[in-house]
């Protein structure tokens, strides 16, 4: 019996690259308007990010903390007092998170999720920092757990164990839907969940396990779930 369907978010329910690119452009504009002379350049931000993660590898899955730290360092490099830089970075991060959650859902996602919510408990398990309330998914999702919250990113099993404990279901009663063969399919399979791979040619593998089923778009998910229930 399948009781719960959990989703990866980025690149499963929407294409994340344009979302982040647009949010970073708006961040750069906001910073230059708030503090004339500040330039938020992607190349510099990437270098600062790499330096911060090298110094503290745990930041790699604490995406909000990491980006705020990057913004702080960018501001400081423009001769701004560190205390003021930290305050501005906090305000900038709040803006960025709002823009980061302005997503364009793949075709059929909202209709499919609304239909599935009548028969299953739905939720999100993600390495990213998308917010189901800000995206509107909280209307149908009863839970969402991120690597930041749990303290370990996929493919570590912690996120899946957290979701299982929260829902009170057995692994075989939860289906996980994601686009990454390793972080989604392999990781969920090892915990004992049923898995559906949303085919993503940008992430062909290599994977060590196989999904229960493969779909090419979310609109195929209801039929796939029916097959797993037989």
C-alpha cells in the first residue's frame, strides 16, 4: 500500500537554473541600488563561495547560510564595515529567498499534485532551500524537509529517515519522485522507498540502482503510481 508521495523540488517540479540566474540578477540590482558602487559579480561570488566551503565544508549543504556569507564578503570587499555588511547581507538574503521561490512549474505539475493530494499524503525532500509556502505548494504538501534542516544532504539517508519518522509510514509505503539518479533514486532505494525517476538527460547517472518506474513528465505520475499499487 502506498500512503505517501514525496518529491524532490529543483529540476523535478521546475527548472532551477533560470530561477537562480534571475534571482542573482535581481540581487545584483538591489545591492547596487541600496549601496551605490557595490557590484555583485557572479565570478567573484563563485570564488568566494569556493573559499568559504574549503574553510568550512559543512556550508556546502547549508545553502542559505552559504549564500548570505558570500553576500557579506562581497559587501566587505567594497570597504563596508563588517557589522554593516552583515546587516545588509541579511536584508539582501531575505530578498533573494523571495525571488528564489518565484518558480515556473513544469507543465502539468500543479494539476497533477492537486489530483494526487486527494489520495496520498504529499511532501518534499530536498537538498535545496526552496520554500513550499512561498511557492504555494503548502496547499497540498503536509511536510517539507531540507538538507539544511536535517543537517545532511542527499544521497545521505537522513532526510528520508526524517520523512519516514514524520509520516509514521514504512519505507515501502512511501514513493519518492526525483530527477537525479544518484541523489534521488539510489539514495531512496537504499532506504527502502519505492522510486520513480523523472528522466533528466542532464543527469544520466552513473547510478547503482534502478527506479521502480521512469516517467518523462510529472503528468505521467498518476498512472505510474497506479502501476505500483497493483
